C-alpha cells in the first residue's frame, strides 16, 4: 500500500471513526453526571411541570332563572379546571378531559361526559394514589360541587365495583342526573381489574337543559 492510500485511510476513515468513538464516550459521561445530579424521578417532575403549563381555569358565569341553557355554556377544552368538590372534610379539584399528568390529584371528567347538572351521567375518575376522597364516601353522603357556572349537590346512592370503566359508567343508567366517581378498587400496590364505583344523584343546583 503506497503512502497516498495510507494517508487516505487515516484521514477519511480512521480519524472520523476515532472522533465518533470519543464523542460517544463523552456523551455517556455527561449523561451519567446529569443523572447523578437529576435522578430519573426528578426528570419526570421537570417534564411534568412543563406539561402542567397547559392547564386553564374555566371563567365564572352567572345565570338568571331556574335553569341553564346548555347552549349558553362554553365548550370546555381539555385540561380545563371546572371547579372543586367537597365531602367529609376532603376536597378535590375537578378537571375536564385531563392528560395523564394534569389528572394527578384531581377528579378527571371524561371527554364524553354530560355537563354537571345535565340529564345523563357525569363520569369522573381519579388515580388510586388520590382516591381518599372517593374511598371516604358512604351511601347518603352529600358532595358539594362549586364550578364555574354554579353550585351543585349530589347525594351518594350506590357504591359498587365494576370489571371495566365502561361497566362503571353504566352504573348511572336510570338516574336522571348522575355523577359517578371511579377509581381502582385495589388499595394495595399494583393495578387491579376492578373499579370502585360511587354513584351519586343530583339533589340541588340549576339543571342544565338542552
């Protein structure tokens, strides 16, 4: 092999390959240092804070009369905080169609739910870690809800378990204005295949009508 070929191999193959190896080594070294300073759980927290930035709060509205026309209410966007619920000394924010991060610590109203106060079923769920509010409820308890367009009361009429979220939502069938609160039925670590389902019926508040 003449010196020109050796020079070509050295400059066009060996040097770039060596540089790539060194760059890769430096990348993993920096990554290790970064992870030691910011553990994985903290990294998740950083990204979570970024995702939480899209949470918005529904604007308050006052309505005259004995009922509210549904057409006068806004179409809520995903990750909108509607208000809060209180019962047995516990309180939770109510959020509409939240993503996985923004649902943490809140009652999450599903995207296809009825409006609170409307005929049909309002379906809310929460993570097992945030389920104390739901687990504290007993038949006969009253849930006070304060949302952007008024105050409502719902009374617990039934508590059961369901094998799927679809079956849990159907527990509201036959109730004029139903509210269902749902969470994992398993209190221990891990995820079960059953859901604690608290069924409530509206007892006070301006009905939302078509």
